[in-house]
């Protein structure tokens, strides 16, 4: 599994901490920015992370802004992305087990590094349960394929 990792300036420090955790676990990831000292728009970096998953270059994404909310909004605009902002481990577990989340969003201003690592670990280690949840995830995909005017 390869992970797309991206942040805006508000999430930069947390992104670097998460990158260290991924590195320590030997998990491959691609750091899509932003860099230190940059002031950027979260939209641009959320889109980079989402595009990496949609294109098949990465299997999942972890996107970090001030709260994780903006990144989730951006990523969920991409067909096939199921981005979930998680503030507790239980939400990360359920987002994977029930929703087959392929994009985790976190907040550099709302998460400590210790909490973020627990959430990331849970999100990465929890498998999708399938079963009745498969039908629900398929309904989400069906909505994405509707033509709205």
C-alpha cells in the first residue's frame, strides 16, 4: 500500500510527524507538499492527494489542514474518494470497516501528534468488513455516477 501525504501550511508540522511514523513502519508514501515556510491553499494540496489516489499512483491518502474539514470537502469532490475527517480512533476504525474510507483527513490545529498517530494506525490497520457495508458503499458510487443538471 502506497499513501499520498499532503498538507497545507496549517498541517505541515503534523504532516512531518505522520511522515516520520509512516517511515518508521516502513510504509511507502509520497509527500506531495507543502514545504516548510510556504503559505498555500489547502484546496491545491487536497486535490493533489485525491488525484494521486484516483490516478492509481497511490492506494490511499492522508491529507492535513487546520481541521481536516477543508481537505475532506475537497477530496470528496473526486469520484471514487471517500474522505473521512477523524478526530478519534473509533471514527477511523468505522470509516474503514463500514465506509471503506480511502482518504483520511486530520487537523494540524486540532490533533496532537500522539492522537494523529493513533488515528492513522487504526485507519491503516482496519480492514473493510464488506457484507452489508458493500451495498452501502456501492450506493455512494451510484450517486457519483448520476448526471445532475
